[in-house]
C-alpha cells in the first residue's frame, strides 16, 4: 500500500491533541523534493548532500576495526552526555584553524549541528520570542525556530553578507515593538542558501552591534573550511567568547552519516546544553565520536578537506559557466567563493515554486527561494547546489533549467502571468505522478 | 582548572534569558552520582549500564568492515529522517516476538529510545498538560516531561504492576480538576526502577480503561526480551494498534553506544514524529543503523540475548541472596523476574537521599527513590541495579550498604532522627571531596 493511499484512507484521531508547536512542523520543500528528485534521471540541484565518494574507505575501515578490537566495549557503551573528552580536544584543534581558542570543557557534542540548533533553541526560546535571521536563511534552522514557536525577523544581506545598518534597524524596530530578541542566527561563511560570506570589515561591526544590544549570536559554520582559495575566515567566536555560541560539524569536512556536530558555548550556557542533551538523547553516540577521533588522528584529514575544496571548486566553476552559457539575460546570481550553493534571482514575476513541477518534468530540481524565508518572500529566487552532481551533470541540469525558464518567460509574455497555473503545496510531491517521471 | 572552581568564579550572564522550560532542566541525581560512583573502589549499584563485555567483537567488527567496504558511501551519507527501510523491517521482526504485527512504514528510528520519549513529548505536550506516570517511574522520562513543562500525575503500582483502579481514579480526578491528560507513560515489563511487570490479567484492563477514557498509551519496553525465565510478555501494542505508541531499543539487547531506538506509532502520529526527528537531527545516523542491521543479519542475536539473560539472572540471584543475608529485617524488596533493577524499601524514617553520602563514603552507591518521583515521594526507597557489577561485587556492595543502613538505624534509635544531618542536594556531588575517596 503506498504512502498516499494509506494516508487518505485514515483519519488522524489525534488531530486535536497535538501540542501547539506541532502546528509549526510542516514537511519542508526540500524533504518533499527528495522523493522525486532522487530518481536517477533527474539532475538534482536541490539537495545539500556532500560528495564523499573520495573518502579513503580503507583508512576509515582500518580505524574502526582497530576501534572495535581495542575499545569496543567502551565505544558500544553509554558515554558522557557532553561527548568524549578526546573528540572535544580534537574539536578545539579544528576550531583553532579559525582563530578560536577554546577549552574542551565548553564544548557539547551533538547529533549533527542540526541538533545543536535544536538544543540552543530549546534552552532559550519561549513561544513568541524573536530570532533574528538572515534573508534568506538555512531552512533547517528556520524549521527548528518554527517548531519552538519563535517569531523570525529577517535581516537583509548584500554581497558582503549581513548588512550592519539593517541589523541595527531590525533590532531597534523589534525592541520598539516590545518584543524580546533571544539571538541572531547567522552563517557567516559560504552561506546556505545565499552562497556569500560576511566581509572581514563587517565582522567587528556585527559583534559590536550585538554586544551593545546585548544580543547573543548563534554562529553556524558548517562550511568554514571549504573556501575555494584555501582561505579560512576568522570566526566571530574568535573575537567574542561570551556573546557567541559557535556551531560546527564534521558532516562537510568528513562525513554526515555519523551525525556528529558540536556547540561551543559560554560556560553557563554549556551546562544547560548538556542537560538538554541528556534529556534529548542521554548521550551522543560514543561509537560515532570515537570513529571520528580515529579518522582525525590517523589521517591527513585537512589534506582530505583540501581535496574536497578542489572538487567543489570544479563543480562551482561548472555551474557558473553553465549559468553564463544558458540562463536568460534577466537572471542574476552570485559567484560563491566556497561552500555548496548559488543563489539565483529570476526575472521579476517568475514564481520559482510554481515553476518547480515543470522543472522536475524536465528532469531538473532546485529549491524555491520561499523555503528560506519565514515570511513568504523569495518567490522569484532559487537555490542551486553544486555539491553532489558531477560537473557534466551540473551543466546538463542548468541547461534543462534554462529551457524551463525560457518557456516560462515566453508563456508569461504571451499570457501575461503564470497565475492561472495553481501554486503547488510541498505535500503534493508525496504523490508520485507520471508527469514527473 | 576544575569544573567547580570555574563555575564558582563565573556568573551566568544569561540567567534571565533562558526559556521557561529550562527551569525544569536540573542535573539528575543519577548524573551527579556518576562522577563519584565511577571510581573503581566504589561498588556502583546506581547506574543502568548494560554489561556488554560478552558481545562478539569479531562478529561486530566483521560486519562493520564489510559495511564500510561495500556500502561505505551510503552509510556515511545523510539518510532518511525516518530511518533505513532495512532496519525498520528488522525491527518489525523483533517486535513480532512480543505479538506485534506492524508495518515498517509506521516506525521511526530514534537516537536511543530516550529520543523517542523526547519526540513524542514534543509533539503532544503543551505546558501544563498532564502525563500519567507510574509511581515510581523512569527518571529519564520524568526529566523529558519536566523539560516540556508537563505536570506529572503518579499512579500507584503493586507487585502486579499498575493498579487498574488507581488508574481509573487518577484519570477521573485529573479530568474533574479540568486538566488535559495527554498520555499514560508506562513500562510494563521489568520496570525501571520498580523491577516488576504488569500481570497478564491486568493488560486488557489497562487497555480498556485508556480506550474508554480516550487516553493514548506510551509503552516503553527496553527490557522486554530480558525475562529470566525466557518468557516474553505480550506487548500492550499487540492488542491495540491505534491507542498505543510503542518504544523499543537496541541498547539492552545489543549495545547502547550506537544510540538506536525506535517508536512504532499510529500512522498519523508517525508522520508528525518524522517531522519532529528531521527538525531535531535531520536524520538518525545511517552508519549506526546499518551496523545494527548487519549484526542482526549476521549473528544469532537472539542467542546473544539469551546469554545476556543468563548473565543478568546470575546477578539478580547474587543481589537477592546478599539482600537476604545482610539487610536489616525491616527492609523490603521485590524479586524481579527480568531486567536490571531491585526496588528496596527502607525502614520508616530512613531517608535514602540523606544517607547517600555516607554510603558513598563506605564505597557503595545507589539511586535514592525520590529521583523516580515528580512529587518528592520515595524518600525511604532506593533503586539497586544488578546489571553492571559482577556477582562478587554485587554481594560486597550490598554488604557495605547493609552496614551503612545499620549504622543509620542505630543513630536514629540513639538520637531519635537523622534530621540534624542536613539533606544533600545533588549538586553537592559535583565537588569531589576527600571524604568520598
């Protein structure tokens, strides 16, 4: 019995019993897409999966075999809610590359950095509290804030990242409205989805504004080591220990399948995070942590990151040259200097979400811009990812996308608007359809 | 710099900014104990760590080596938020042992069953909602309910488990007070901490009462396969598919270090749980799930559970005979038929929490009964675990405990009460003290 037929024949007898926060939990547009866009014939420029095919499986295998043989009973046992001391030491070494001097005692290991966002939100957010987020922002974080019933206020970015004046204005306006701002959530490096980085000049300004307004910064930095010129930006946390919670992850520098990320927090906050982690999971997986420790110890992991950077740079180049070669003149995009994503702005009046089913029919997928806003903005934008498909596939995907877009623009020119084609809901994608194959 | 000195020299500048729920996150008494009771000279009858020293490391190692060599790039990649289809199929086979017929589509894999408790609570509980819990109940679950600002109402148990009449009365009284009951949290088999099982006769009664009162049951069953006579109780879920969310775990039948548990839920609820899981972690570890799948597939895992049962039975026997040999006549305890725990009731007036520092000084640790109540009850009870120490150590631990208890009773007889010795707070244990070494 397919998913859809089961659902349609069953009523949810619990519909009146869910918590208020459950209202805010909706299937994300990316998730809905996965089921369609994962078909081999579709070029997915939608997902954010790292390409880990070049990882040295022999090294990983050897490290884990050794782990099981020598420390198996420890690795397979319950561990500390805060994470293993060894990995927390190694995390300090990783963060030192970004100018951070930290004590392992101030780190909490999490189930991917997604869980770090969840735990920080859990300890700080009451319903109705405000979180400042970039415009656009990471959809997985927006989903967490929504699930804890936070209100999100977007702050504008330009090609140099978050705009200090816009941040000041947003803070002033939010405070004037009598609202409580709990923190600023920011991705300073190789932004998801915007693909841009906060300039060096602005970093002290952002820190100063938040310090003066007494606003905590949640610095999410999964892509920080993936700058294509090998340059590593100095973390905000490097210059402000008490006002910043820094989130890191091994998902992009090693592999996501172990689900290991971390939060570095001011000491008092760290204590709350450990309690929240124990309540949420008792402890993160000792096995996963020890497997990563061995990898970091036995392998030139930074050399591997260098190889990742080179590979992603090639893919970025493939995407940018394809965009230049194929996309209609009225489209705009940035050229990211690291990370996974390009943010594309379409000609005015083109609705990226409404266009998506036609794109998938043409065997290319992307994430519509609205997914990255809490307020419905972003309709004429899209996120294209270049991390997972090969350069050839990326070029072919962009070619297909340009074709769909041209048809859309023609249709619009002929009929005035695409408004007659109904906007789709993400849930529509749960139903496989022959149109899409 | 030690933990305590760092803490005492730093003020928490965030103290006014935490969410209301963070108030409810306190260091558990078990957690505080771990730092003291983990010293080798202390016999810890406090923890709930399974003894996994007999696991076949070669089998585990071979399975994982094969996993990395053949499916490494999949195992190390992001996976489904719901869990791998293969493991969910295998989980159905595991649950079939308890009479459950389920579809893999209705299972959500979680980061240990602790996370299943967290996610179910997240989707159902608004602040002030009531959760019915046994008296006593699992402290890790009480912590979750507290963190989501639920009110807990305890329902009495006797040697046959939850008392149907007490459940009916609790429901009636709670409803009469105008309160909303969201679910009953119950551990029907080899209860933590009470060590007892719900009788076969009462199971349909409990189901009927909850069905008639339209109350969801959260059936937590980590110990179900660890019955010492090899008998497997029929799950509540086996006879009620729509009114029960069943939680299972590989932590006690295999190993906790991979952090893999699950929830089996009515279909509509399962959809919410997947959304909650995606928000919390994006997805559980594919590597952990695939490692467990290989173990289940390659090994006589049920034979291993049989070996665990035999080993735990020996330890139960060691504890019971030591209790009989050493404990003062006025003490009472049950004889568990499975699981990890014995619940001991002390002579009236003895405060198990106040006695704990003296027990640890005498190199034995336990968990005071109050940890398992939301309302301060349980002061003259304690949980003793027989899962981790060897039979010899268990006997020695109980001998020491009996000595401490006799001294306490003498003191009480001489001076009338122990009330002059101040009750301790769990946080006191964070400070290492020479008294305890």
